């Protein structure tokens, strides 16, 4: 058995969905569990619907939702003339909610609305595959993946989910070769929808791969595989044939947007290989991620723009090591905010963060009780794994360096953006 994950870009248009069908057809004869994201930028559009609803702008929220509805109906009719009544039910679910007044917290509504993106895309694709002769079964993943109620970043109940996978999902393969389900979403024991964090579909696929003991997992992307840098920023980015689980975890940690960081552990634990392949060129080799000794990795470059250096200086000269840094850790956790780099000195803590206006305000306010807070904006963070001085010199040429940290394998520099 194989587990496939198709991301938003691979199903953004009717043409791309036809391409997914071709890929699935080329694997016919083997059991496949297929996890699919919301189409294109649907998740972002749904986020705007929730924000609008939560500002009490009901009419506008409904209008924005109407546009999402229409684009899904359009894609569905482009794919097949056979109508799909299930769509109306899914739309109604959201519309009912939007007619209410928000009384619960924002994250709760976020999950109830945003989850519809994956439900719509998978319903349409499953239906289309059926009409094209690829017999398959659609599965509401909310009946399988049980989570806690930490909305927007829900944690999986592995015991319950495993039980469901063994008793419900596995037997389905006696009736069908292809199961189509959603990434990114789950449900609580009270049947409230939850989400697992942005880009969480890779993780969903890994949960299934692990629990089904699949032979491999494949993530289909619009690039040839994992690259050593973002090709949009570095035109001479290279494709990497083979990586270790460890390397991918490190890359994700430093901010490379390759694979959702939670994806690796379930695969590593059972030593199941992860392939990253191009849905545009499915014949090409792609990248394999597994547990081998790999000699000679190229320098791997991660570049984060729009960074802010937050300098916290202890007011009364309390030593930072006397627990003040753990106060800061707790504060970051409470705000669901995370520094990309930190440095501690005798009486100050430097934290480099993304430029998220609202979080920074809340952070500065809360930390202001203990520290003088100083912010410097307009910075970027360059991380190079397996670096050498040549590449470091090349990528920092002409830049003003504000801070530098390095280990044997990794160098990080904070630079002023010009
Ligand atoms: N649709 C969700 C997102 O855009 C989940 C995913 O694509 O993995 O974040
Ligand atoms: Mg995605």
C-alpha cells in the first residue's frame, strides 16, 4: 500500500485535477490512500471569511463565501456534467454557521469554516474520478482522526485514531483500491471540526502511512523534489536526490518550507521512506527521504525575510539566567509565537521573530513589565547548513551583518535588508 498527498497547487484547476487522475491511473492495481488539500488558495480565502464573520460583518462574510462556492461549482462542472448533491450539504454547513453571531473563541470558528476547503476538494475529486472509471471511496477524515480541542493546532489522539484506522479504514481496502480523504483536519470527541496547523496535510498523510504500515508515502509538489534553496529566490537552486529524516527536520526547523515538520516522526519511527515528486513530471525521480548515511550534501540555504530583532534588557539588572529566559519562553508559548533565533547575554535576551504586528505588540506589552523592549525591523535571516566560507561570503556580500551564530554544520546570519 502507498499513501499519496496532493497539495493545493496540484488541484488548483480542472486541468490540474485531470493531471492528478492521470497519476492515479498510472498506479492502478495497487491500494492507495490519497490525502488531498484544499484547492489552490482556498484556505487563505476561507481564513478571510472567518475574519470577516468574527468582525460581525455577516453579509460580507456570506458574500466572500459565495465566491468560494462558485469557484468550486465551476471546477466541478468543468470536470463532469454529473451533478454532485453533496456539495450543497457542505455549503449549507458553513452558511448556517455564518448566519449566527460569534459567541465562542475565534479559533473554534476558524476550524469549523476552514475545514470545508478540504471537504469540498476531496468530494469533487472523488466524484470526478468515479465518473472517469477510477473507482474509489471518499472518506470523511473527521470520522477517523480524533484530536483534542486545541483549535487551529489540534493534537492527535493516537490511540483512538489507530483503532479507527484498523477497524474502519483498513477493511475498506477489501472493497476498493483507492481511498480519497482530507488532509489537515480532524474532529474532537464532541464532533467539532479541528485543524492541525497550516500546511498540515503532509502530517495527516504521515499519520495514515504510519498507522497503515504503508510501504511508502509520496508528496506530490510543483517542484522536482526537495531543492537546496527556494528556486524563486535562488535561480541556481539544485535538486537533492536523497536526504535523511534528520536533515529534513533540521531544514524545517530553520524555516525551509519543504515539508510540514511534524511529518517526519511518524515515518522515521517505522523507517518508511518519504518521496517528494513533481506532479508535473511524475516520471522524474524526485527526492527520497529515509534513514541512510548520505555523504556530501550540498549547502542547504534557508532565507527568511521580514524579520524583527526584539531586544529585551532586564530593567533591574536581574541576571537573565535567573529564570527570566524561561518567563520569555512561556510568554512565546502563550502567544503561540516563536523566535527564529535567540541569543542570551548577561542581562539581555535577543529574539529574532517574524514581523507579525499583532503578536509583537502583545509580546512587547507583556514583556514590558520585566524588560526594556527594543525592536529593530527590516532584517532577514540567512541559514546555511553544510556551509563553507565561499558560499557564506557570496550570500552575504555587500550586506550589513547584525548577528552571527554557528555550529559545525550550520551558520546563521541576521542581515539588514537594503
Ligand atoms: N489547506 C491547508 C493549508 O493551506 C492544509 C495544507 O495544504 O496542507 O494550509
Ligand atoms: Mg498546501
